[in-house]
C-alpha cells in the first residue's frame, strides 16, 4: 500500500472518531494492529504530509492535539 493511501486511511479513521474523543484502544488495534501510542505517532506523521491539506483547519488542530497528547 502506498504511503499516500495509508495516510488517507488513518486521517479518515481519525476524522470519524474525533467527535468522540478518538477511538478506543481495541478499535485501533483491530483496524491498524497498533497500540494507541503507535497510532498517535502514525496520525501525527500523516498530518505532516500533503494528504492532510484538505482537512478543515479546526479539525486539523484538534487531530494534531490528539496525536501529540501522550
């Protein structure tokens, strides 16, 4: 899978769960095979790429805040 596509999948997942404060650990594990910390690092990485440019600025800030909270 290409990085761009992976980024889009992570960003869409984060966008879907953002209104609920983010997905829980079991949902992240099932969907990505990652721990919450690994997922947040992956989301933060996706937010730094071109694929994040289409996000609403408010949503972008919320997702970045979530991704950088440990």
